[in-house]
C-alpha cells in the first residue's frame, strides 16, 4: 500500500516568520476544507519512569503564541508522566492533505482559572464524565462506570452547575521545535522545522531530508 503524493511546492519562502502563525495558517486550511473529521485531534506522546514511551489521541482545545493546550485528568497515565517528566511530543496527522505537524517541547499545567473557564464550555454530559471516570485506572465493568455517571446525573441534573474536578485540568505545551511536513512525489517530502534553543530565543528554520 503506497500513495504517490502530488502536492504543491512547500519552500522556505512560503513560511510565516513565527511557527505558531504557520500552524494557524495550516490549521485554518485543514479545518475549513472539510477533509478531516477532527482536525484538532493530535497524538500526545509521553515517557514513563522506565523510559518507555506511550501515546494516545487527544483533542487540542486552544493554541496561541504561548503554545498548545489540552485537558485531561491529572491522575491519568499521561498526567502522571508529564508531572514527572515534562518533555512531550505532539503529532497532527493530517493524512488527507499529505501533511503532518510535529511538535516537541515541555508541558506545564495551566492556571486553575483557565481550567475552570474551559470546563464551563463543555457539554453537561462531558462535565459529569470528567467526575465519573478515574482515568487510566482499572474498573471492574462498564456498568460500574455507568452507575457512577448516573449517580452524578442525579446529583447534578441538566442546567445545574457542575464544579470542575480538582484532579482535572489543562496542560500547555511550550514548543522548542515545530516541524511542518508536506508529502511530495517520489518520497522527496518537504520537511521544514522551526527550532529555538530557549523560550526567549528567536526561531530559525532548517530543512530536513525526508
């Protein structure tokens, strides 16, 4: 199974001066084109105490010049691993457009106010689900999980304010490198990477062999 990518040129002159501006440009194209069901889906990779990596798909909820934000249970596997080791990788697999964005950087918890503000925007059922699921822990059966949810639904019926769980919140990934990958013919893909030594340093661009 092999696809021949027939994309337009993607060269250094096409890049924005800042990688977050370039990400915003590509994201608008992907989100507006309708080719992807969830363009904000990204693979988050962390490393455990034994040096073993783990990956899972998470939804990006916000991005700006400060970085990329997602939310999770801090007691989940990724939450625990990021607390112990903040180095993280994000991958946006935009295959229908033969594009990928690969981010490496460090993750830190967002402020509680930012977490609560986002929690208020979640659907009522998702708010209850954040309380019902002790993410990444073993559960005896699905019914046990459903029972927890139904107890919460009785306590907080639709329209009633649900408090944000204390063990739940956001991580902001501050990038130190962002690679923009564009598939090209004959596997001569364009890989342009912004990189900086420190968060205060200027970005510079380098081209990688495919």
